[in-house]
C-alpha cells in the first residue's frame, strides 16, 4: 500500500494485527518484498510524526511499518486483565511481537523519544533482528537504579512532568487535560517548530486511547522506581541495567533546538560499537525530529540500512 504524502490522509487504510498482548494498529507502505523499516514514535506524539518520512522511504524501495505504541491511537490491549505497563522492556517486547506477527525476521529500526528508547533496547538485546538503527538523542537505555540518581537542579527542572506524574494529582491532571499537556510539551520540546492546529490535532487524537493515561503514568513512575514492572520482563531489565553496548550499524541524530532533556552526543558515542555516525540537524529542529526534518531523518534511515 502506498501512502499519499498528505499528512491528513496518512492513516487512511490503517491495518491491524494481533501481536502478543496487543492488537496493533499500523501503517504498511511500500513494496511488500522491500527491505523493512519500522518507525517508532514517541510521547506525546503518534504515527503522524512520520507522515512525510514514509513516502521518501517507499520511493527508495523500502517497506515501511509504522505502529501505534501501546496506549496510543488504534492499538488496544487484547485482554482487560493485562497490566497497562509502560516500562521500556514491555514496549520492546511489543516491537518484537509485531515483527513476529507480520513474519518479518529483520528490519531497520528508527525512532525518537519512547520510540528511540524502544529501538535501542531491541538493537542491544536482539541484534539479529535489527539490520540498522536510527536513534534520535542517541543511547537512551536506562534502568530504575539509574533513574533514582539525582541530577543537577537545572536538569531536574526539565523533567518536571516526571515528578508531576508521580502524584495522584498529576495523574488526574493529565487525564483531564491531556491535549493541553501535549501542546505544552510540543512547544517546550520544539521551541522553534511552528506547527499548526491541524497538525497538532491529528496526533493529539491518539491520546484519546482508553489505556493511554495508565501506560504513560506507569512509564514515568517505573523510571523513578515508584511502580513495579512485570516479572516476565525481569531478565531483559537485568541485562539493560548493565548498559549493554549496541553493535548494529547506527546513526544518531539530534536537533540543534531540542528543548527536551537530552545528553551531549559525546557522552554516548562509545556505546555504539559497530559502524556509527552522529549528525546534528540544524535550522531550529527540535525534539520531534522526523516531523520537523523528514528529509534528514529519511536519509539517515536509508544510509544506515545500506
């Protein structure tokens, strides 16, 4: 299925597949037998972050899969009894289950924010499934132990919402004002991105998912050690706590105007032990790099997969 370049029609013809704990809604574009690319969005964003990236990749012969993450958009839990878990290992398991359900053995993984963290985990723990990695803001693998380490005050300030979500008031506030909250994050994370209301509304609709608040709150509380994970992910989390290197071919990207918390690229360069390159994208590009600089993001995906 070829997708139009018009973001307003990008999600037309959305497909669904049962994959592990989830019924995943996803876009499938490009030649069915082309090399596979999986694009993973962040929070509070959705698959429309890649609306202008996808046609650039399909024109180059790639089959592009763009799933809604758990708690977003058309993706649903298959059982009411499943824990609405947002821990990183759970999202990485979702990605592997998604590939398995579609019969995809290997793929280039690319993402930002939660999506980059998820792609990093799969690339580190299951490199045989990952032919290449594009990760905005670099190496994002962390553990509950590292999340409990205090940062400098200025750095802590940038994570204000993490502490807000640790409270019942924060959970209720997010549940009641999720669109206003998302708009604030978009503006602070990408201070020079002049997105219009139609662009925001297309993605904000994904936050109406019935499990969205539970998944988001659990994610941030888990990071601070205020919520427990599921035992079935313990083995992966133990491996991730050691900070495993990533050996697959990788390009990391960073916008020159990213207002979200992020590390200097020099701090994580050595974590990528295979063919590696870092690129800083100029011109006032913020946190939602694929939507703000789709050509540069697509170029990285094509080059890392060659």
